[in-house]
C-alpha cells in the first residue's frame, strides 16, 4: 500500500468501481493574466494551449469530446463511470451564461458521477458557485473546483506572473468549502525561487484550509515561454531529482493524511520541451518517492501535528 492517499482507490471505494476523468477543451478559453485584465503573457511556465496538451481539439463539440474519451476508457479499461473534466485555461473566467451552458453540456451524460472544473483563485465567485451547488443537488453529481496555486510563496506568485496572490487563493478555498463543494489544489514543488520552507508552508496552508485533493507537478519547461527564455539565459537552475523527491516526501509528511493525492508526478507535452522530469519516466520518480518514504519510515501526515493549538496540546 502506498504511503500516501491515492486517488484511484479513493474513487473506487466511493463509487464502488473504477472511475475515469474525461477531459474537455472548451473553445476560446483564456485567463485574466493573459488578456490584460490582471496581466499579460500568462504564467511564465504555461504554453499556448493553457495546459490542454492532453485534450482533444477544441474544434470538437463538448458532446463529441465526451463521447470519444468515454469510448477510449470503455474499450481500454471496461470503464462505466466517469467525471467530466473542464481542463483547459480558467473555466470560471468565462462569462456566466456561457459557463453555465458549457457545464450543462459537459454534464449531459448518464454515466457521470461528477464534474471537475479547472480555474484560478481570482475567478471564483458566489454566482458561479451557487449555480454549481444547484447542479450538484439536481443532478446528484460531485463538483470539484481545481485551483491552480503552484506555491504559497507570494513573492514567487508575482515572479511567475500568476496575477493573484495568496489571499485570493485563501478566499477561493474558503468560499468553495462554504458552498459544500470539493476543492483540488495544484502545486509545483520545484519552482525557481522556492525552497523547502515554501514546500512545507504550502502543505500546511492547504491542510489548514481543508482542501480535499492535491495535484503535484514538477516544473517542465516548454519552448517559447518566458520560463524557457530565463532557462536558456541561465537565470536559474532546476534542483536535482534527488532534491525533488525529498521535497515531495516532506510535503506529504506535512499534509493532512485525509487529503487525497490526485497526481504525484506531472507529465509535460510531447513536443517542444526543454526540460521535463529529469528525462526520467514518471513511474521511476514514483518508485523513488516510495523508497524515500520507506527510508524515512514515514507516510503522508506523519508531521501533521501543527493545527488546533500545537503549543498547548498534551
Ligand atoms: S492560469 Fe493556468 S491556464 Fe492560465 S496562464 Fe496560468 S497556468 Fe496557464
């Protein structure tokens, strides 16, 4: 058994069978740090697809994307239950009526148990959340809002051009939880400028806020991005794989053991990559993380002892 709470067994226990996510790529997606609302150029690591490299083309309708992806999982894994996943860009940045229509289309399938929606902390508000609560209740679907955070280091959030700070993230999570919806947080544990203290504080803040799921990524560098420019100019170096493994294990030790890990190791796009996962396969990195847990004789949550008045606990 893994030393951290894995997503696939969590889904299987909850729904009584294996469940797969069906990515959906909506046309015309963007982000407020791309179009000038809070900034230009987007996050320095993000390519032109807005993290949509694993998706089908946005020229296909939502129904076509759902059907094609479903067919793939049905054939390959004999799957029967799915989560519809609006993956690209900041989906709740869309005008409300368009967002509503897209979500209704994306959840128009009998075999769904939930819907996951990727967005940014500064694009979460009461109007969208109220609609999602109605959807959850009327359709009996679990709703998970996936927030990109990447780091709690608010100096670094400025440096990577996120266009929001830590405060907006805290507000977004508290708001999502008040509405009774699930929240996933995406974190990159090896951003240039972050150290182990940032990694630990990220785990602590995510735990303190009651986040449900975490997706971990290691930084990959796509040609043509601002990050690639800095990398080629020698403005930063990437930490070693060994140090990255240490960071992942330490992060998980500080994380609430109830939080489910949706992804332990990220994957970059196929093409135009300057750096990705130390040219090592994801499963070797996973094995190294497992081995480090064994070497430390620890597991997720083994250092989760800092909430509820640590100094006065008996
Ligand atoms: S918010 Fe997400 S999709 Fe938008 S630029 Fe940043 S990483 Fe890319």
